[in-house]
C-alpha cells in the first residue's frame, strides 16, 4: 500500500503514525500537491493528501476515512469496539482535525495573499476557534497508556503542526497539552520518526 503525503501535513502525519502503530505495511510517497502529480491526481481527483492506495489500485481518502480503513484492516487497532468509547475517540479526532483546519486556514491566508490583501479578521476568527479547541483539549486530556487509539494520533499530529507553524504562540495556560507529547512518546517511541 502507498500513502501519498507531505511531511508538513498534520493529516498525513496522523495517518502515517497510525498505520505504523497498527502494523499496516505502507510505503510513504513524498508528494508536492502544488505540482498536481499525475500519480496522486489519478488516485484522488481532488489532488489532496493523504491518499492511501491499496495494492489493487483502490484509492482511499480523506484522513478519517483512511483511519477507519486502517482500523478495519488491522482488526480494530485504532478504535474501541464499545460504541460509546468509539464515539469519544471519534470526537477527539474530529476536534484535533478541526483545530488543524483552522490553523491551515490561517497559514493559507498568509501564504496565498499579498500582505495588503490578508484579511486579519478572518485570521483572528480562525485563531479564536483554534484557541477554544485547544482549551477544551487541555481541560480534557485523553487517558494515554499502552493501548493507543486514533484520537491519540490526531492529537500528536496537531501538536507537531502547532510547533511547526505556531511555535511559542499556543502554550500559555495549556500546560497539559504542552507536556503531553513526552507522555505519548513513552508509548509510541517512534514518534520522532514522524517529525513535521
């Protein structure tokens, strides 16, 4: 199986870490989406990453669909069987991905507009939403032990992305979030391999 990815994409990082943890053999294919690479476009008409391609050529996207695919392929390594617990994990993953959505909106606003066209109220609104999400996470940290789940990988990818793009801007008042990666790494020692 192949995973088309970018090292700076938190969604790619989440999926690649989860596949590694679950024991699903995949090849990571470094991909520049700006160049509309034919292999990616042929698999995913949206040209988005991550995209997983199975040996028989079936393309699977977006990241949450891939996470569920990995879970099925590995007989439940990423999500609990209990419906209530599974919903909790899915909500944690959705919150982390949603914060990433807000952060990416800020990055793209600054990257693709000249300075005089950057709309600061839009940036402020996205940062406000991200901040609320981070506060909720800090107040409700997931239990972290030897049995990891999809929400842990979403949170780990989010925190890596924050450090990449917003270093020093998010930690104040969020000590649990700030210190969580060290705890996570105890149970997922390969975390360092997935640096953004």
